[in-house]
C-alpha cells in the first residue's frame, strides 16, 4: 500500500479525493490536514464517508505528512508553491490540484493570479498532469500539476485535431458549461442555491484564469500559438462540464476515425459513435471523458462535444490517475466507478 | 376590449398565453379549444389560473372562434396552415406560434418539417412577427408568424452587427442553451425530470429546425446569405434561453454604443452595461430580452449574450406583443410583468 | 399615492417587496436603505428591476424615511425593535417582516432569539399581520408584525379546525417543506447550490424559532394551549412552502364545506376541490395560499395540505396586504399576479 | 461466479441493477431481457455503462434465462407472478422487485393492484426481502419479494420502536418525500421536468399502494395491527427518499441507545449521532440507510428521520443484498459504494 496525504481536504476536490482513495485498492490514506477543522473526523464533515474512514483532520505540518509517499494539495492557489518544496525536498512526491504549477510563463501566472511565483525552480520542473497527452513525463515526475477542469475537457476535445493539422489553430472557440461545484465550497452569495437554481448565465467572458492554461496547452498540441475564444457558463447542476468546441477545418479527413484511433487505448476517454450527444450525467462520479465529433451542417466547422465530471476527471480523479502513474500502479486503479445515471 | 381566441391551449405556450391574457387590460379571452380537454375548466388543468378565469376548453370549430378579433394558434406544426385560412377569410386576424408560416421557401419548409405546405398563398402573405425588426409590417398584417424561441434571441443578438456591416456574415456561431419547457408538455421520455435533471447535453448538432429560420432572418438583416453554425443545448431549468453568439469583426466600432442606440426605443429589449453577464432568471416570466456585448480577449471576435424567457419573449409574450400591434393597442399592454427573481 | 420606505432591502424579502411595489397602482416607493449598498441603483443589484425603478439604496437614517406614510423593515431580528419606535413616534406606520414583534411573551422571545426585547411597549401594541385571522386589528394598527413563512401556511391550514372545535388541540403535527430562499441571501455554506441541490433533509427538529410563533397563534385560534410538533425540511427548490398538517378528529363534520365556507370571501386563500393535491408552483410569485383537506384512509386523522410562496404570501406579499389594509387601500391592490406555471 | 439474469431491464431499477452487477466481484450478468429493446446493447440505452458491459437486450424467454442461478424481475406488477413460477420450477432462484409477492393477503393485493393473483402458492412461499428484519428467511428462500422504496425506509425507522413496545402502535405517521426517479422511466406528463422542477406536492394522500405493505410489515414488527397514516410527496430531485416518522412514546427509554444497539451489526444501516439530520445526498448511489432519532420538543412524540437512495437500498441494491444472502455470498459484496456527495 502506498501512503498518501492530503493538504486542505475540506473543499469539494478534497472530499472527492477521499471518496476515491477510501476505495482505492493500493492506497492508504495517512493524513489529511485542515487548519479550520483540525481534530474533527472527516466523516463528520462529509457523512457519505461514515463507515469508510476513521481519519480526523489534523493541523497542517510537515511532520503530519512526513511518512507519505505522495501528497495531494487541494488548496487555493498560493499554498502549494509555499509548502510543496519542503515535502519534495524530503523525497515525497506531490500532485497539486491548484493552479500553482500549471503555467510555464510565470509572468502570465503573476498577471492572472495576482501574485509572484515563490517557487520558480519547481515551476520549471513541474509536469502537466494530463495523462492522455503527457503520460511518460508524469510517470517520472516528482511534482505534477493537475489540470483545471475546463482545460481537461477542451484539450481532449481539440488536441487530436490540432495535432493532426486538420484545423486552423488561430480560430478556436470553446463554449463551456460547468456545474456549480466548480465554484468550490466557499461561502459566497453567487453560488447560493437561490442565486443559480433554474437560471443560466455566462461569466468571465472578458477573461477567465483557465484561458492562459488552455491556450498554453493547445499551443503545445498544435506546435504553434493558437487563437482561442473561451466562454465559461454556470449551469444549474452540481457536477459536470460540457465543452462545445468549434474549429475550422482546413483539410478533409475522417474525423470519427481520427478520434477513435487517437483514444483507442485510453482507459479514461470514450469516443462515442458518430451522431452522439454525450450527457454530463453519463460520467457523474466517474473518471471518464466522453467525446462526440460532429460536422456542422453546411459549414466547414467541426464541433466537438466533451463531457466530464469536473470533480473527477476534471480534478480529483485525474489527480489519482497521475498518482497511479507516478507510483507505478495500474493507471486505472480505484478509478473504475460507473457513472451514476439517472 | 378586443376578443381573443386560442386554438390548442393545453401546452406550455397555451397556458402562458392564458396567464398573460387574463391580466391584459384590453383583451377579453372568448374561447380556447382543445380536442382532448373539451369541457374541462382551464383552471382545472392549470391551477395557477384558479380565480382568474372561468373559461372551459371547447371543441375546435370555426363557430367557437367566429366572434373573435384575433386567434392564436398554439398548436403543433401542420394545424395552423390547415385551419387558419378559414378564419382569415372571415376577417379574423391570426397569430401562429407554430412554425407553419415562418419560412419563406416552402421547399425548405417541406425538407425540415416533412410535409408539403397546404396554404402557400398565406405563407407568402404572412409577416414574421419580430417587432424589433419588423414592426410596421406587423401592424398591418392579417397573419403573423411568431418567431421560434431560439431565433428571437439570436436575431436580437446578431442583427445589429449584421445590419451595420461590422462582422463577417459568413462566419456566425450561435451556441444556445434552453430550458426544458421548450420541449413542450408532450409525454416523452427524453424530457422526464429523471432524464434531464442535474445534467447537460447538446442536441440536434447535425441539424435543428430553427437553423433555416435563423439563417433566413439573419440573411435578411445582413442583406446577403449568412453562414451560421447553430448548436442547441438542453439545460436543467424550466424556463429560459441563453444565446452565446460569436461573430468576427471586420471593422472597428463602439459596439456598446451600437447596441444601445439600436434598441434605445425598444420597450422589450434591454442592453446591459458593458461587462455584464445577463442571467436567464432576470427575465423569468417577463417579456424582456436582455443583451450584453463583449469583445473576446486577444481576439477579433465579438461575443453577444442574450437571455429571454422562451415561453414569453420566445413565444407567448411576443405573440401578444404582435397582437397589440395588429389591433392598434399599446405595444406593451399586458406585458409589463417584472421578472421573478430569485 | 401612498409613500413607502423600505429598511434593509438587499435580501430576498426586500427584492420581493420591490417587485410588488414597483407594480402597485397606489404606492410610490420613496426610499430604500442599505448600509452596504448605499449609492447603488437597486436595479444594478437586481437586474429584473431594470426599467422598472431608478431608485438607489441610501444610508439608513430617519431623515431618509421621514416623508413616508409607511415603512417596511426587511431586516434581521433586532433591527426593527431598535429603529421602528422613532418612526412610529413620527406617525409613520410600520410593517415589520422580521420576528421582533411576533411573540407576545417577551421571555419566550429572549429564549429563542437570544436577546432582550428593547421595545416592550411597542411589542404589546403590535398587531399580528395575518389578515385572514386578524383583519380588523390590522386595519387600525400602527405597527404590524408580518407572520413568518411557516406560521402563515400552518395557521391557514389548522385554524379552521381548531376554531370549530373539531380536532384535539393537544395533538397537532406540522410537517413542513421549504424552498431554499427561506434561508435568505446571506453567504452561508449550508445554502450553497452544491450543498442542497438534488438532496432533501430535515433541520431544526429539536427546536425551530417558528415553533413558539405557531404555537402562540394556534392557541389563540383554539382558545386553549395547543400541543404541536413542528418539523421543517429543506427542499431543493427556490420558492415555495408545503405544509402537511395532521390533526385528530374529535367530531364528525363536512371538512370540505368547513374550509370552503371559512375562506369563501378571502381573496388570498383558495380551497381546492376535494381530493386535490396543491403544488407549490401553482402559487409561484403569487400571493395565494392554496389548501386541500383530506381524511387519511382508515384513520381519524385529517390531513390538510397548504402551499404558498414563502417570499410572497409567506413574507412580502402578505406585508403589502397588511399595508393595503392599514392605509385604507383595496386589500388586493398590487397582489393580483398569477402564479408562474410552469 | 454466480450467473444472473434480469427480466425487464430498461427502467431505472434495471439500469441500477446493471450498474451494481457490472461491478460485483462474484456475479456474472448472463442475460437481460426486454421486448422493446431486444438486440440493442444495454450501453447504447445507458451510456454510463459503455466500457463496462457488452451485453445486449434479448427477447424474453425461458431459454434465455435457463442457465442462470438467480433472476431479477424489474418489471411492472403482474409480470413476475406470470413468469417466475416456470423459472422457480427449474430451480432458478428469483428476486422480484415488483409488488407481486409483497402482500400476504391476496385480497388486499387484488384491491390495490386491480388484478387477481395468478400464483397464490408462490405468494404464500415468498419471503419479504428486508435483510435487517428477515435475514434468516431470505438466506433459505427461493423467491424473495424485494420491498418497496417507501416501506424500506419506514420499517427501518419504526420497527425498533414497535418491537421494543415503546410506542403506541395505533398512532403512527409516516410523512415521506421521494425523488422523481421513483415514478419510473415511463413517459407520463406528471413526471416531466417542467412539471415537477422547482415545485413540491403531496400525492396519493387518500391512498397509496405502499400503505398496505407498510402496515402489514409494521404489524408484524409490533405483533399487533398498527394504525398508520402514510403521506407520500414528490420532491424535485432525482434520487432519494426521506421518511419523517412520528410515533407517540408510551414508555421512557434511551432511544439513541436503542437504535444504535438494534443496528450495531448491520452493514447497511447507519444510526447517526444524536441531534443529526441525515441528508438524502449522503446515500446517493449507496446502499446505506441513515437514521436519526429525535424527541420532539415539549412533546411525547419521537421523530425518526430515515434517508435512502430509492433506487439502491430502496430497490436494486437491496435486491442484490438479498441475492448475496440467497446465494451464500458475502452480504455486502458489490454494495460498498460510497455516496456521491456533493
């Protein structure tokens, strides 16, 4: 059994890590830290875990995590860059679910996150944790930056087209819809039930922090800087992201075959039959990303639909997938859960 | 008081017509027909109307509607084209909420609706009922085709840009999200609560009946055929449409000023301040369409956000707005309801 | 036009007062105060009001409200008892939507609300604002305590049975279900969408602040102290209260006839036909309370079902109903809105 | 591996059986029948199962099921009584999720289900499948009637009190709230999203088919006929039942201790700490029933709160729990899934 710690486990990505790790066949959860909840059983905060773990939150400290093989950071940005280096120096591997190590250009980081990066050496060594695009590097990494929820869906949708050189990289649109759990468990008026139920809206149209991350990664996939319009929307559901991605075709190809062959050996990506419309509920609670590729009628546009559970493949499930790779376990271990439908 | 009839009032656009007309200061509801519910008080089927109307459904017949000044058809496609001509011949004005008279090219109609049009003369005379683009013609019309829900939002979002020649008409995208009431009150599995709650999906990506309607109307606004990608999505909410529209700018302009001046005198269109993100709930139950115009960061794309209540400005409210114009009433009469928020 | 002020209008009962008063035929909204939002247009905070009011929030002060005929307090408990007396001394009538003046026994108030009452004289003079039970007193009152949301539904459901002496007053159960807007617009984790969506729970089973209010009022109706079990539940919907009330019959009677005659002349209470099951959506946005009375099969229990919109008949609509009575207006003025269904 | 068949697997209890059995360590799913979907891959109808099973629906026939050790009936009432006897005669064990074998008194069955029972011999031999109350009989049964969703929650809540003789058996109330998936996957208007979203209502107050089942079982637990008022309500959520059960105490006892000791060794029942309010989401997708026991303030009433997932512990999970017992497997095999929260 590998020994695992979690820093900052009181938010939604934290409880989702707990749900996955409690049922993981090869992982032993050793410590979970929280300054505000220290001493409290995690199953008291999250009653779904009653009977599955006796762990209590502990005060954050290096000592608490010293015996771990790998530690997850499920913290707001700024925490992992401050605390992870000490763990890494002890030989403990780290998967960071926050944004601290996702961006290569630290000026861009400073611009979007409003703080100077305090661990630029580790930022340079960090590996971007999207296994489908980056598996080998993850396997040998000490520090992995788990991707954002929107970036995961958009990359899996658009990377095959960009890598194959079939679309104009300067003209990409990702119109994305997220469930409200993506806003986190912090007490803010905008995420109240009575504010978002039975309503729909866009947000951050003039700029969202996932834009530079997606652009960086799609540019890598394309081998050239991309032009991207990214529009996130808030949807009255708890979990789920639906990305509707538009690109202009510059060459003819069998798009269905391209996607099927690209992801043929991927355990966590499911290319649906031609003509399909994936539903977010089909991946509720599962680590799958489901894709469908369409040609817009009477147009040279390809439309790729991607769904994922923002808390699983978009966050904690993907982080465990990276953990499995980093520790030499079966990549799918603990991640075989079937989507809860209905 | 003008005398009003409704054909086929058991669906959601029917009950919404009733809700509006029961409170209309100048309209008297005289007859509402339904083959399946004849004899039943409408307030029995729709208890929100208890105390507001004593009307009962009656069997469909010309006689039932003979005394009306204007008749609404809230029926599936195919009904109005069969029954409206007889009423029109008696001098009764008609507003059709179905698709029968929206498309100018009857071959296109036949292709998308799977039936030959049976009233081509009236189809040629019908006026498209979007007052903001077509007010004068509506005022003098005998037969008005009330627009579809998606087409209303998309036209109000994109027409100003096309009319001003500021965007490339061949490269338009309308990514639209609708509440489930848009699917109607028919018993179908796909609209069950347990099928659509807490989930999100696209549908009809390879072709939806509102595509030819929107293309027709945007081409009129642009003065040239447009190229449009239209992607509808089903959202787990009851009412509301959110259109996220993308166009490529071909000239510089103050877009905020353009939208504000275009709609300055329009009682039913509200251009929000720069940087806004309209929510569908802000128009829940109201006849307003709220718009916000954004420039995508680092891009030549304009993004226009439009929200409406699909049953009001997207259907029954707009139909009453047309009725008001056709009968010489104040255009806003009965349509001043404030959106129900939260 | 009567001149109206609102103290503390940023919460949900505040925006609902605004929605009703903006459309009220005889009321002019003169001032709305908020310490946190002073200077901001109310339509900026609540975009549904755009085009309906130009009012801005102002700093709370007596001067701001000096010209009003009547002032509503839509504030947390403790505010009205501190600020209302000065207004009352100027001859301004007050309707308090908080709990400050609902309880007759100030020891009970202190016990449940954790503060000593600072205006006991006014507490003694305050009139409980449930028009159906208390109309004459409201008409002549200077200070009205608008009832809580749960107490309104439960009283309208059980008072007829208690007043008629048909049930055992010592054995009453009110199992109540509320939408989440009842928790207010404050930022608290428990009311987040991701916490309450697609889930259901009881709360406050060991004691809820509405228990002493309901007990006090039912005891008045019964003429003897009642025994009441009150169980509130949180329901994943925005608006609406459903009270399921149980009482043991001690005499035979035509219960349907009793309810119909009790409420025959009441504009805001609708007794549905025998066998009905009222839905909360039938009163969404309306000031109606709908009731249905059932005899449990094989039992001496009567089951009364009551639905209301917690923000309208359960709060702001009822407060305006009281305002109408206090100022000699038509009791139903501004309150004729039809429930928004679907 | 035991060999399992499912008759009628297209409904929600069917897909839930599939979700559980696909991940069951000791069960092999051999056949699933459906007249309407024969030939179609089950993963085509339920995309959450893509990658987890290649099974296709087959025409119902004895031959299709001949090799099974146990067959589930997930069919409307009337089917199992007609088809199960032939399978039982071949030595195949049967778990029926429908109502066919739940009621001991076949006159009562006929009265509530409108049909004469066609297999009275098997009805007499059938074992009621609530393991917590009936484990030994289930272990040796050939035919098990899986309980209804409401009856499971109400029995687990009230049986300990009745068995201990602490409450008046003639005065029980079960006020129950169910998610909409309980209405099944049939196309009916009343279960449409736009009909039930953001609304709440009671139904069947004058009589519901689960009333005789609950009464029968509680009478067995009490050792005397009980008097029960049962009120079901429809809640705008997909999964979950919340039972709020009221009983009058006739003796003093430590109720918390009673419940904790009663269920101390039960793997599927979780008695929460005193003062708790269980949420349905804490058991979403899990086979747990969570209970909390309260004393109503100032009253001799005990209030027991019970939550379950109506499709798991209320249907398919419980059916698999029975299967495990009948086939000598670990009772919890395949049922360890953690509730999906948020």
